């Protein structure tokens, strides 16, 4: 169980921060289990990583949202949360460092594949020819090096994981970009009586905020790939309604090789777009796509620079 | 060195099949090293995995093509190669199986993260609660289990890797889809005197083929994200010239969080499109994008169903 518990340390932090400490957190073994728990009303919400500002989309989450086998037909996105991610270089407590204070005593690194991508500059400066071992989570990496007898291995993981596993921090904030942020999506069951995703705010505040807040919507669709411009036609519908796209992703359809399912996220701005703009966009999309699904709308939590 | 050598077994196979056995193969330690070797004219071509039909894009390759630091300004795509990928379940030679012939004696699995995604059905049927260890390549996984004393671990890897490391194959073709295929891109230096990418065909044949062959082009660009419909405007240019898009991908720009670099691949069909259609598309793109790069054109090698 340790494996899955440690996987959750990061999401634990995101869930705590977005729902506050009064929420009952119920860990699940995998992203798929969290989606299933929402579909079967075993939990009110699930918090799932969607993309990282340095390293891009989380494909496992896109694959769950693609829902190719129709297992999660009631799961919709109802919120988002941005978590700034800082990485540290850790070793086991009281490991013996090199006499010159360098990292030369470290002969092996452990981390999650996403973390390598977020710390490329630090790693290529200090660990160019050092073996890297992928593990299931950064926290698992911290656990492994904490238990290591030789003290010659190090992990890339969070401060939270270092403290949890009692590891020493050799270097902090080693990520390439100070604005390294992971965006989490909050999903709920569409049939749930809970209105919206009132995390950390009272319903009254939500009502007030919703007058001015930007709303994002996520839509998945498939197009006829043999028709020239089919994707452009679909995207034109957003443009025709003056909607900006905030992200676009694609994953294999798995119906036929080299066919894709697209994910488009767009943003409605009060005062600029009508209240029913999304309904009209979906109506238009149904005419030019082979299939199309509204995966939910939620309040934009990104702080927009003016 | 073993680590990097084993990484190359799959690409070795793709390179051998696309260039034939007379080509001199020169392994590189990473995709980035292969790009650098082409940029510095240390090799004529490099063979790099681009996408898998089941599991989607190879983000490391997209990041190299994004070339955010301008390290590979002379690297262009000049060809593609499709390799059908079959996976096997391997253990060390003469491992002791369960009395009932089941896989219950296996308590740990090793493979590359891409392979888990390609064998999901087999794994969820037979190995639902078995620990999975990510390693750097499927061949590395085969190497680890071949050397394992207990015989209680198994690897997901190719038949080629099983034979190379002397492992036993317990189950073959365990991939979810029989058409599981990886597409490789062949890149060269734009200043190289070699015309096109005459792999496995004589130049004479190439000339003849080029009259009827479809040609693909890969273009990367960045847009002004604050302008509604900027992406639709860019894609409209392809549509206006009747060009079909064969893939679209995005990666973080790493200039500013939540800004992306887009990769669009399109296809020119002789008799349908003019010879200079790509030049006109690029001209149009330069007007509506912040930056735009032609990453090369090559003959479509996909067998199109009629």
C-alpha cells in the first residue's frame, strides 16, 4: 500500500489547499479509481492533475476524459486548482557528501519522469552522466533514497516528501522555472446535487463572483479525418462566437490508427459573451464533428496579468 | 553503457528496416544527442520515434523539434518509417511457473511507461494488483528480469529483446491492438548535400515515385494567445488551400506559463494541390503567427486504405 499512499502526497496537498482542512480526503489507488469513485458516487469530488506549465499535459488524465469505453459518462469537470511545484534534491539523512561539497558522491538519481523534464537545467549542469531511475512518483523516490544504505543515491522530490520520509535536502528550488505550476481539475458526478464546485468559498460568495468570473469549458470531439479542414471547421465555430481557446490536446482515438480525439478548452468572459454562448457552440460543433461531448464548465482560477 | 545500448534495440530495428543492412548505424546516448549529431554533421540521418498509434505522441521528440534554445536550427525532417510493435511477457530462462499454469508466481513487472499504455487490457486482466516498475526502455526491462535470481518478476518487451537477453517468452502479442505501430521520423541536416531521404529506394525510383506520392510537411508555430481565434486563423490557412491536417500537437512554450508551441502536419496530394502550395501556406502563416518554422517535408509512407 505504501506505493499508492506515497503517490498521493502531491495530490493530497492540492486537495487540501483547494477544499480546506475540513474536507474528508479519501485516497484512491490510481486516477482511474478516482474517476470510478466519482462515477459511482463514492466521493463528491476528485482532484486530478491535468497539465504542468513546464512539462505539458498529463496524458493519463486525457485518456480518462476521452472515456473510450463509456465508463465515466457522468463525470464532469467543475473546477480547477493551480499548485506551484518546487523540487528539491534529497539524500538519506546524514549521507556522507563529497569533501569538496560537490554532488560527486551521488551515483544514481530517482524521480518521476515528469520531474526530470522540470529540472533539466539543474540536472544537465550537475548530473550529466549520472544514471536516472524512473519511479512511480517523486515521493516514492524520496522513500527509496531515505532507506538506501550506501547514501550514494539522491531523489528529486518535494520538501513535503523530504520531511515526510525524513530525508536531507541538499538543494532546494531546482526546477528550471520559478513559475513551475501544475493545474489540477476537480471533477464531480453530473447527477450530484452539489451545485458547482463551491470549494473554499461560501455559496453566497460564489454567486457574487460568478457575475464577473471567466468560465472555462472543456469539450472533446472526433472529426472525419479524410475531410480537408475538418479540424479548422470545428475551431472556426469557437472563433465565430469570439471565444478564445485556452488549450487544445489530442489523443489517439484507438478506434482506428492515426485517428484522434481532440480536447478543446475555451473561456467565456462576462460582458463579452452571452450566457448561452456555450450551448450555441455545442450546437454548431455537433454539425461538423463525428461525436462531441461537453466535459463541464468551471470558474477560471488563473490569475490573469493585466 | 549497457543502459544506453539497450535503449537502442527498438530504434536499431527501425533504422535497419528503413535504411537496409548496408547503412552504418551509429548509436547515440539520447534523442538529444542524435539531434546534435545531425546538427554537427556527425551523421547523415537520425531515426527518432514520433508517435505511437495506441499511446500518442513522444513528447521528448516534440521538445527537440520545438528547439526552444536554437540548438538544432539545421535539423529537418526528411522521411518517416512505420514499425509495427508487438509486446511479449518475459521472465528469466527456466523460471518456475505456477502449478496451475497461471501468472500468479509473478509479483513484479518491469517495462517502459509507453508499454504499459499499449498493453492495458492484458495487464488489467492478469496483473491488476501487481507492482509495476518503470524503467528506461523495454529492453532494459528484459535485461533486469533475465538477471533476476528469484524468477518472480516479468518484463513487457519485444521478442527481439527476449532473444537478445536470453529470456523466456510466456505470452506473445499482448498489445491491446494488433495494429499497434510506432511512427519514426528520419531527420537530416538541411545543408547536407544528400537530396531527400533516399532510404531503401534508388534515386531513380524516388524520382518516379515523387510524381504520385503524397508529401507531408511539419510546421511549428506560436500564436498570440490573448487574441481570440488566433489558432483557428492559423488552421484556416491550411483549409483555404484545401490541405488536410494529419496531426496537431502542442507543448508548453516555456517562455511564459500556459503559452504553447503548436506542431501541425499537413499533406500535399499531387493533382489536388499545386507544387508551391506549402510556400503559400507558410507565407500566410507568417502573417498570423508570432513565429513559424518549416520543419521539413517528406514522402508519406503510410499505406492508405481505399
